C-alpha cells in the first residue's frame, strides 16, 4: 500500500457521512448485492486527486436529488483489494477503473461512470450525469 490508512480515513469518512456503507470484504460485497432489492450504487473510491476533488462533491450534490439508489456502498481500491476485485466482477464489460461509480439493479449492472468521465468533468457535471442515471434507473424517488 502506497498510503497509510490514516491518509485515506477522511476519504472513507466523507462517504460514510453521505450514508454510504463500506464494503471491506468480498462477503460484504456479495451480501450487499444479494441483499439489495432494487438499485445499489457502488462507489469505487481511490486516493487520486479526481476522487477527492470531483467525485466527492459531485456525488454529494447528486444524492440531494429526489430519485436515488435504494442502497449506497463503497469499496476502496488499493486498500480493500479483495472487496474491490469482487465488486468489479459485477461490473461486466468494463475494465477496472478508480474512481468509478456503478449502479446495479437486482444485481445486474445498469450504469457505469468510469474514471475517464470523472476526471474530465467538474462536480456539477458529475452530479448531472448521476442524477440523469438516478432518474433512469432508480424507480422510487426519495422525499
């Protein structure tokens, strides 16, 4: 690991503060996927600058939207390696990418926001892409 755990603790906490559940093991990932009726958003966190500067604020803005996933979860690339590898097994058709954000409906991938889309956009653009995905794939609006 190139970074000590204390370095990534604020990035982990940022997601926890948004109501995102950490998945630290492959079993955690499988349980989240199997146990979520409806939509599950899985955030693949990373220590790169675009994760902290763009993905975080964009995600926070998007989660204020009326429609949103039924459950929110994250894995941390480079730290929870086995959990991240397991999550990526659900992202069929996409190469490993971090940061990234996936939406699964009943265990099937329906939307993927890859690093290349995150690093080239600002927080408002990321929020806009996510809210469009929420409107399309997340059936039940949250009041």
